[in-house]
C-alpha cells in the first residue's frame, strides 16, 4: 500500500510539473504569435494610411 501511495504521489507530481511546463510553453508561443500579429496589423494600418495619404495628394494621379 505504501508503494502505491508513493507511486501515485510521484505520478501526480510529474503530471503537475509537465502541465505547468506545457502551460508556460503555450504562453510563450501565444505571446510571440500575438506580437507578430499585432505588428502585421499595425503595418497594414500604416500602409493603408500612407496609400490613402499619397492618393489624396495626387500621388497616384500621375
């Protein structure tokens, strides 16, 4: 019985450690993905703004 308790505790601890590691990894990747996505969106917004500003000044009318 003592051996089973020890094995159960060990398995639970291993599982907790693994899930914590996975959560940390996922959080890291989510942060990187969000940063890249934000950069792309901001780039698109500035690109569109520059396009329309150039258009308003007759940059595309030539």
